[in-house]
C-alpha cells in the first residue's frame, strides 16, 4: 500500500511483520427456542444466526484499475492507476502536469516509494524496503478486522465489505500505555470478490507529507487482467 513519506528510521518498525491487525469475531448467536412449532423454531434459529464473516481482502497477482487519488485537506484530486503483474504491483498518482505525482511499487520482493511532486516537498529520492512482497501484504490482510457490509453511493453504486487494518507502536497489552497509531487503513472490497478493491483510506505516518495525514484512493474500474509494472530508473540499483 502507500508508505510514501515514512522516514527511514520509522519504516522498519512500521513494516515489521507487515501489519499488526486484529480480526473481529462475529457476535454470539442467541439460543433457539426449545418448544413450539418446529418450522417456527427453525425460522427463529435461522434469524438469530449471525451473518458469516466474509474472507479478508486479498490483492490478486494480476489486475489493473483506474480511479482517483484524493487529498481532501489540500483540495487536490488527481488521476490514479493501480496495476499488478505476476505478483508485482504499482500505484501511480498524478503526473508531471499535476500538483501531486508519486509511485509506490512492490517489485521483486522490495517495496519502493518515489515522490516526484508534492506541495512543499524538496526531497525526491527513491526509498527501498527489502523483504516485502505480495505474499507479505496478503498475510497481513488475513487478520484484518471486519467492519461490516456497506454501499458506496457512487455511480454505479458498489456493494462492499469494509475492513480495517492498523499498525500501532509499540505493541503492548491492553491498559494505560502510550501508543502511536503509525498507520491505519479502511479497505473496501467487492462483496462478491475480495480481490476487487474499490476504495481505500490511508491514515497515519505513512502519509507524512500531508498535514492531516489522510489520503483516499477511489477506483472507477478494477479488472482481473495483467497490468504493467515499471520500476523507475531512479529506483534501479547502480550498474
């Protein structure tokens, strides 16, 4: 996902174990009546059963989609693409003609982040965090917390499953302990396909360049066909 702007000292801690997540268990079912009409008993029992929790999000190996990257507090919306090919993936927001332009990649087991343009930014180096792959990302999603079923009221409307992920540092037991929410995310995937991502809110230190630390990606299309992933020349190792 988007870890643009994380300082080198913070990134290893934030990415340790990919993402520290909690899976929300469904509420317990009420007991079925023990007497009365058998049909009514079965109907009542069925009504009291909780809806099963759907499987967590899982980014596919091959996909391509287009949408928008939105930074509300800066009143900036730019075009956005998200593509995957054979397990590698790439996000690209904006371009040279826009006030924001960056790319994030998972490429051959390394996470790359390169910000070409951002308001008030003078640093444009490519950051590399090795040992991060699609499998690591999806393993982190396995323990995501299910928030509920929702409808994104856009055109067309999207029926989605809403999930929440988060990285809190340090990881301590319940109680009155100082904690810092390094990264939080709300992920909205298609209710019939956990591998189709329609919307993501990112909040936390990974959005360090934004004053309010929150940014949205909203997809207009998401297809399960191989996309194009290109490592920027600035991120290539010396030859």
